[in-house]
């Protein structure tokens, strides 16, 4: 029998989305990339493409630039790593949608 005088919430096996904010500065940079893309193209424009290879290639180009010592994207002035993460999030989202 449950003790109804105590708080009970059966969420211990659910994802702790708040843990993402342990990297709040990085998440803000990824959001900056997405905001930049929304202004340049349109919100969810990325979702109109079904070719994940394009986003994988974009991610790798940003990683390559980072590894060559370039921290910031020339066009957006946002970190290459944030651009790379954003592209990988798009790939993951598209893959999950296909399940």
C-alpha cells in the first residue's frame, strides 16, 4: 500500500531533460545556430530535406574547420562546433522520425 502522505512520482525511468542544462552555454550556442538558420532560411527548413548525408557532410565540414584551428564560422560568427552539433541533431531527428 502506498503512503499517501508522501510525495510520489513514478518518473525515475524517464529521461531527465533538465540534465541538458548542465551544458547551458553550449545549448545556447546551438540555439543561436538554429536561430540563424531560421532567419536565413525558415523555421524547420532543415526538415524539408530527407538527405541526411547533406547534414552529415555539413557537420564534418564544421569539424574540419575546427580541427584546422578555426573556432568561429566566417558567415555566422558562431562556433563551428555548435554548427556541427546542430547538423547532427537534424540527422538524429530525421533518423528517429523514420523509425
